């Protein structure tokens, strides 16, 4: 099934869900209304002929304070049908959040935790949303464009002068 056929199948079931597309990305991308994300993904996972059985990656994008938005990007793959699809949802940067997809794909659990840990994006109804890479008491989200590194963490220097060796 080609991208336009997948898009048409989604649009026929969820007419308000697709906000746009990016045909220059690889794989091609559908931009979704965030409130439709779970329903669209359940459809993509369960529909005969589509069966996107693999959520390969979830990541965040910080569009910066000037745009005041963030995005979550999902890479989907159907092993039996060899379909590739990317989904993207845009979020408010001040309170970024979207529903978890861990009830559809178990791999979403760790992917969403990593995105939460590094970007501060909240995944509602996630079964165990907590930091996965950084300590629980780490301050801030390192992949945000406005992130300020801590100078010290438990008495250890974490900001180093790149010109001088660490002491």
C-alpha cells in the first residue's frame, strides 16, 4: 500500500485527524491532530492490509521558544506488508503533552520515557512515566533549546570549561 492509500484510509475513518503531510521526509509523514493520535494508531495497528505492528522510534523536537511549539514524531513499520510511515503531532511548548501509545505498542514504554526524560514531554496514561537516562532528581530537560546545564550535581562539577582539563 502506498502513502496516499494509507492517508486515504485514515482520512476515511477520521476525517479531522490529518492536518498535513511532509512528502520530503523519509518515510513520508502525516501530521495529525494530537487528540486523534490514539484512535489513528489503533486503526493503523489493527486494520487488515495496514497492520503497523512495529513502533520503531518515538522522539521529540523542540521548535524553540520563538515558535513556542514542540513535536513528537513516531516511526511506524508493518513487517508483513513492508509499509513505512511517520506520524507527527505538534504540542504547546509551555505544557507539552500527548496520550501514550504504550497500550498499542509495548515499545512505546521506553521510547516515551526517553522523550519525557530529555524533552519534558508528558505522555498521559503511560504506565510508568519517569526518567530513564538521567537521575530522578536531575533538573531540566537536556534536549530543549533553552536548557541550562547545572553547574553542580551532588557536589560534582557538571559544566566543564572546554579549554581546560577537568579537575
